[in-house]
């Protein structure tokens, strides 16, 4: 069955979900906040989507400044239902994450981290748990050679794997492993899957490289169309198998693979439910939305006012109906794909999942 | 008006969520997917007796506040306050004692004091996020107002 032929039941669901999304745009309920805690990083990954460096030009934001911004939105959110995620750079290079985490806990917010695992040993994990850590995402980008290649460090695989092995030992901690699928690790997906299952991992999230950040300079990191299409067959088959929870990231409309490769139907929640505070104080939607997507700055603006009065480009996406999207019959379901896949300056679509899968189908038929 | 509109939209989305669940796509409408996980927590209890520093007699109806918990001493001057959502780590609480009794009675000065639970040992945890409770006795003597 082609990716463009969506069965009737799924089309009904997508139409209903389209209405749901429209209502969510209007409700504009903030319930997910990223904090780019630092731009410093202890790795030098080829595909990095952020502007991070080992010694970042932007100093780390003081915890007090971040908390002041959080306090500004406290009245318009339900803290217990609002997740705050520390990201980077590599968030764990900051030694004061626990200070920020504990302060959030006292305000009633759950919080989590995204990490490359280099610094996540038992001692640090215990320290973070003691400060109220609820969720962890560890990046794991293939078997040893592939992972170390992508991460630019001979030690990164071992450290990431050690970190992953710690997580199932913590009762009730929610965690997942995220893998950037590329040409190097594409043929290892089954091997990675078995390794993660053996480690006790319950949730695995896959994403593909999109052309921003350093990845823009490495187009070879992107899967060929045939591989791209096959990836979704792998996702659907693994989901059906049920031995490990598996999801494709939140980055694209997948046609007939909707509901097969992800638990949920496609919905880019950037600026609808998701906001970010970047390292320099910029207020954005997702951390990888910069330049023209920036909505304000915590050093100039009140976070609450920004959330309540701006973000219009995220809540009305009719402006994305240009170029490839202009005549697309799936626009109603997709609405311009993930916002991070629009050019930061021109707004043009950089990558269409549906088109790439369809190209893969055609190539495989030949 | 805005609240009514929000309520309506939320209601519609709840309905859509139910319909999608029937169709097998219920996870799509989770507002905050996999975010409410539980958190490490513990109960910190402080109990004790409030007496007059002058007469050494118990003082009734003194208000005692610890974080979000407020109580009043009983006839024996006894009180108990707690933090049900503390972190299971070394923690310090501020206890506030206020004499709010009738003005016809002898008045006592306010007292704000800190109490530390250093490396606390917890009992009665559930082997998951809740680590259990820990307790400290803390008797105070209030000085009369001059």
C-alpha cells in the first residue's frame, strides 16, 4: 500500500484530529518548556542541531534568571501538568542543574533532562533524582563504531550505554533512548533494538537528520529514499512486534504510516503547547527554532506576555501553504510539517517526509 | 467569556479524544504525554510542645506554621505539623510560632526558627517514588511580650 493511500478509518481519524489541533491552537495551553541550560558540550557531534561548542560563546544562563521566567508563567500553567526539560549543549556539564531542578520541584513542576550520557553515572543520577528528576532521554546513535563516529569521541558509546543501563534500575523513572538514524547505523537497527531490549529499555525513539545546524553541512547523513521508506517499515514492524515501545520523532506527517510508526498522529506542538528558553534568553517554541522563529527574550520581555500575545506564526500555519505544500492534498493533516523543517529565514519547506517516503517506494518498485 | 470558550473547546477536544480512542488513535490526544511520572517525595513531621518560658506551663492555641501546614496547639501545648511533599534529602524547615490568643491573656513574642533534618531516615515508603516519613520532636518556650 502506498504512503499516499490512507485507509478510510485513518482518514476519519485524521480529520477528527485536524479539528482537535485547530482547537489546541486556540486554547494555546503551555504545558512543555525546554530550557537550553547551556551551549557548552563535551562532545562534537556531526549532526548537532544546536549551536553548541565545547566552550560556548554564550555564557550559561544563571539559574535565578531562568526561574524568574518560570515564575512569570506560573499563573497561566498548571505546574503539575507542565513538563520542563533541560537540554543543551550537554545539560549535565552544568553542576547546578540540581539547584534548578529542586527549585522547580518546589514550585510543583516535573522536570527531565536530555543527555548524551557522558556524565550520567550512578552518583550524578542519584543526585539528580534527589532533586526531583522525573524523566531522562539518552542519545544512542548506533553500535560502537557508528555511535562514536557520529559523536566524535571514542568513549561516547561506552558512556552512553552505561547511562542507559542505569535507568531501568530506577523504579518509575520515565526514560527513553533516542537514535538519530543515518546511513552509517541504518543497517544496525535490529542490532540496536536487541541491545536496548537486553538492557531493559522500554521506549525507543528514532529520528532522522534534518538539514539544520551542523547537519546542514553533512547531507550524506540523510538516508537515501529507499532507506527512508524502509525505516518506516522497520518502525511499523517493531511496533507490531511489541517487544519495545518505538516511535518516530514528532517531525513529520507520514501518510499511511500515521498511527503505525508513532503512537500518536502527527502534531507539531511547537508554539502551541511548547515553548523554549534558549541559552541567550531568547524565547522560542522548540530549542531548534531560531532566527525568525524567536518570539522574545526573557531579558527584555515578560515570558507570560510573550506566550499570551505572540506565537501567531505557530497558531495559524496557513503561511506554510507555499512551495511544495501549496498544492498538497494532505496539507490539512500536515500543515506545513514540523516547524523546525521550515527555513528559519524564508519559511520554505526544507524536507517533506511524505515526499521522501514516496520517492523510496518508487525507487524500490524499480 | 474566554473561560466559557476554553471550556467549550476543551469539551469538544475531550469528545474528539474519545472518538479517536474508539478508532484506535487515543494516544494522539494526550495533552502531556508521558510527563506526569511521579517524583521522589517524603513526609517530614515536626511535633512538640509549646510552653511559657516564664511559667513553664503549656500554651494553648498558639499558631504553628511549617511551609503549607498550619495548626494550633492543644490544651497540653502540643502541636504537629508536616510537609507531605518534601524531598527525601537533608532538608531545613522554618517553623513559625505566633501567639494569637485573646488579648486579655498574657501575650507571648513571635518565634521563627529553623529545624534541620540532616541525612534523614525514612520509614513506610512504597519502594517507588514515596520514600516514607521522618519525624522530629521540637519543644519551644515562648518569651512573654514586654
